[in-house]
C-alpha cells in the first residue's frame, strides 16, 4: 500500500498560547517521515480545564478513525496538562518531558504557568515578527484582519 492509499495521520498541536512552539517542535519531528501524509490541526489558547476537556472529547472522537492521531502539546499549567492526558490519543507533551530535568539541573522549581515564552528575548523583535506573520496571513489568504490591505 502506497502512502497515497493510506489515510492521512491526524496531527494536533495543543497550546495554552498561540501554538507556535508546539507546531515548530512537532513539525521538526514530522519532517522525518516524508512518505506519510499528515492532516494538521492547531488548537491554541487552551486556558482552562473545561477547555482541555472539550479538546479531549475531540481527540477521543478522532481516535476512533482509520489512523491513530498524534498530539503535540506545550501546555504549562499542570491541571490543564493532566486533563489533556486523559485522552486515549498518544500525546507527546514537550513541557512535561523536559521541565523536571531542567528543574533538576537548575535546582529550582519552575513556575509552571502559561504563556511565558513570548516574554523571552527582545520584545520589540517578537512584536515585529508577529506583525510580519499577520501581514503574510492577511495578504495570502485574503482575510482583512490587520491594518493592511490585500495587494491587487
């Protein structure tokens, strides 16, 4: 059976923020499988346990499909991560996989709070990058979200 005959593997990127980190790290792994087809889904801003439970319902429904889904998560809040881990889907939890090792090396417990990544580094550079991403999205999809107009 060729890759074209196989169903696409559903892939979910979960985040308590924009999902950029989950997508980047997940896609870095997925590119190692060029013969497979992936159907990618981003679910950002999972900020409550209730929202996490709604995501679990979606994931569990997809689990009943023809291909086993992959789930990549970068959620930081323990209660939200715990809720997501109740899914029957295989979940690659980037935060959980590494935070305890980093805490052990540093000898200090981390905060385990959401949306901290965007405060790292040069905030002006980050804001400029986000403006560029929004511009690209607006001009390539035709959406009128930002202060820019679609080129004619």
